[in-house]
């Protein structure tokens, strides 16, 4: 059974940065980061090709997010960044591949 | 921020068939496959249907998906209490972005 294991919950002040790690027992092609604010739907943030390190960021996160094969970093945190952050594995090669396995989620709380 | 539109809620009684709709545009559902995820509160989403109508192994055939034009739907037949969850649709958008629906909370009465 494939597992993606993420780092633990974080509490940060506005303006700070947070790193959330994700380790998979098996990779296919790429890993995406998806977040979910309290009571809200899912929002895609970024994707990384785990073999080449190439990344692709959602427009609204460009300049504020860094993704590596080991973690996702979100900078200049705001209160509306409070959310559960998930990593998720591509099922197969190609854009539009669904996510077949997800990490357990990491709650990031931004509060002064 | 959702670019796909889902009803916020749906309900049914055990044994019934329910459907959940997902509406998009020509740049996402209209030109790319649709995927569905099931999410129990407090847990991570789980892939339920991919590429419009494919079930991963282990997903019962009570679950089915379809797509027509810029809309898709998820159907659950023989509704069971364990089907109570949030259901999310997703599609790749040609603007190089994943888009999700806002999620539909399914209640089994």
C-alpha cells in the first residue's frame, strides 16, 4: 500500500513562512500540493516532477510558494492561508493525471 | 475560488440512487477528463472515479461517472450509510491549473 507521510501541524504568525514535508513510499511521476481552508473546497497550489525537479505553480501562488521533492514552503503567511495542506501523487504520466494517493494532511494555522 | 460548480448538498435514503452534478467550461471539463474524490470529514480525499468513468480497484461498481460537454455527474446507486461524505469533482484547465468544485455534502437519511 502506497503511503504519503506529511509533517505535523504548525502555528505561524502573519508574515512568517512554513515548510510542510511529504515523503512517499513509492512515486510515479509527480506530486501536487492541494490545500483546504476550514469548511471550504480543495484548492490546487503546485506540482513537481519528482525526477527532474521541474515545478509548476498555480497563478495565485507564484512568488510565494517553493516546492522541492521533499517539501512545500509558503512564505509571507496571511490569516487566510489557514488550511489543511495535502500532498498527492499523480496516478500516471501527463497533465490531467488524477491523484491516486494523498498524504494525511497538515494543519497550518496563521494567527497573531 | 472554485471554477467548477457543484450543489452544496445532496441527500438520499438507503438503497436509493443519487446523482451529483459538476458544471465547468470549455477550458476544463469541455476539453479534459473529470475526476471525482470522496472525503470523509477529518480525512484526506480518496480517488473515487477518474478519467470521467473509470473506477480504481476497490471502488464498488455502485459508483459511476459520466461526462457530456462541459458537465459531468457522479451517480451512486444502492446508497449506503458509509457513502455519507463530501464529494469533489476536479479537472485540468487549459490555463495550466487544476480546478475543483466546491464539494457536495452527501447525507444519507
